[in-house]
C-alpha cells in the first residue's frame, strides 16, 4: 500500500486570483485599491456552460476547474521505466534509492501551478489590469510568460495532451512531469516567449465588463493572439508585425467589430464554460456562433482526431476543436 498523502482534488486552468476579477465588486475594489470583498476563490460569478446550454451562478473556486486532472498515480515499475528513458545517467542510482520506497506514489500538479502564481509573472498581470497600460520591456516579458504558461495549462491543451498520451500508451504522470520540466526550463520558455516579445502589442479597453473569459482563453489565430487580461482590458499581439524599440502600450477603446471578433473567437475556443456578466452571457448564448459551438460539442468526447490513417501509420490533429473560428481582421 502506498503512503497516505493529502492531494488537491481539483486543478484550476485559470487561477482564482485572475477569475475573481470577473466579479464586479471584487474588480472595482481591486482597481481602486480599496479592501477586497473576501478571498479570490470565493467570488460570485456567472458561468455559461457550453454543453448544458445554461447560465448558472457559481463561485470562482468552482469554475475553470477539473476534478482529478492534475493528480497522477505512479507505480514503481512506471517510475523506473520513466527514469531509464529520460534520465538514463541517473538510472542505477535511482534503482538503489528506490529499493525501499513505498508505492504507489502520487503527483499533485495543482501545487506546481500555485507556485507559479506566486511569481512576478502573475503579479505583473494584475498590475497591468489595474493601470491599463504596459510601462516597460520587463512588464512585457512577464506578460509574454503569462500567455505561454496559460496556453500550456489551458483546459483544451491539458486534456488534449493527456488524451494523446492515452492513445500512445503513455501514463498521465509522464505528461505532467514533462510539463513541469518545460515550465522550469528557461531555454524552452525563452523559445516560446521571444516571438511574443518581438511582436507588436495593442491594448484595448471596454466601458463595461464585456470581455467574458473562457476555459482556454489564449485565442490564437494565424496573424494574431487575443487575451482578455480582465473583463475590461484586451491584449492583442500582432504576430506578423515587429515591435518597435521603446514602444509604449496605452489602451484605446475597443470597437464594436473588435468586441464581436473577440466574442466569436472566445466561443470558438470554449470547451466547458465562459464566465462573465449575466447580461453579456445571455447575449452570447443567443448568438449563432454559440449555437453552432453547442451543437458541435454536445456529443463530443475527444479532443483529438485522426486526420489520416494508412496501415499502422496515423496522422493525428491534436486539440482539433480549439481556435476553430478564423482570422481576426479588426483593430
């Protein structure tokens, strides 16, 4: 029998410190610097569920979360096989140290996310949402890291990669360990972040809290990336336009067509739920793109699909239903 351990039963894709901003009173207190109305994880929000086609009252602790997704059981045989493949130079030492270890052991990935949320990456996110501007290359760099991390930990990417591991016979813990290694590797992260830093950025604000947030909020198209940093602040990264030296990033008002583009792409990248103002969600729910997404996902059970199969060779599309709505042409 394995050791008795305390593990987190739920894994948040979008952290509560961020989703709490979608509560009106919490957001106002945060941006004005007045006392916050309670803990971030206990803030009331409305959620539009894509599969049940319903809007329900929730708290942030219970949205953008999956039960058990970040928990993985590891047997002794699996641990030794993993070490032999990925750290062969340490294999003999690992076998000796592993002789008296009690199995199974458990990996709890929510703790990794919690540690990341205490870094300057997420502190910068909150600071920028408060002041509606990016003041330095350092802030831009931290935000670029936020975007890369949020994309890797998003609902669709996490589920797609774990499902892919199941297809090829790889245990879930292997993906989680590899993800931890990637997040801890400055060279790997720099390869993700530098193209974002070197691109032109634009900030847009809305008068009302019109920017609802989905479970997979990094909206990637061929020419740009959209991210709602708060219910009133949208970041657009122009992937094909280089950044200028000493560029400043004041926010300008988001146009109606820009808001529509954001709505279409957010719905097209939703797998579970969207949080936002009830009035906003009711309008989004009535939109034709939501009806189309609802019909597409209501009976869908897989995140990946086979594009082509010939003999023993298969060509898979990973995360096949993400970012299904085309290109941005606005703003």
